[in-house]
């Protein structure tokens, strides 16, 4: 496999992981916002005990991005801990750069 193919494959895998994180978290954030703001009116909420000066739309926007960030962090953590044995055990050094005692062949 050529180096350009490896680079494209790694870039594609990174894009897939970003999509796996951001798309489900976007959907869940929309649901969470709908549920939260069905129960609570933004004009009745206070920030740190003080009334806020945001419009309803501003509060809805901030709420959505807050829920999106929280759910994206959850999805990102799931992707982070789901590594294959190959990803965990892969040696980052080329066979020639490996120290003595380390296998010189690729698996």
C-alpha cells in the first residue's frame, strides 16, 4: 500500500470517527433540548442566581450547543475506549528503527 493510500485511509477513518461522534450527539442534543425546554421556560431560569439578559432564541441556542457538547463528549469517550487489539499493539516505529529484542517484522 502506498504512502498516499495510507494517508487517505487514516484521514477517512478520522472523518468516520468524527461522524460517528457528531451525528448521534446532534440528534440526542435536539431531543434533550426539546425535552428540557418543554419542562422549563428560558425566561424563568437564572444563571448563578442572577437573572439573565438572553432572549429565548439565544437561550435555546446555548442550550442546544451545551447538550451537543455533553453528548459529543460521551460519544467521543466511547470511540476512544473502543480500540482494536491491532491499534493498541501496533508499533509506531518502522522495523529498522525498532530496538533490539523488538520483533523486526510487521504482523
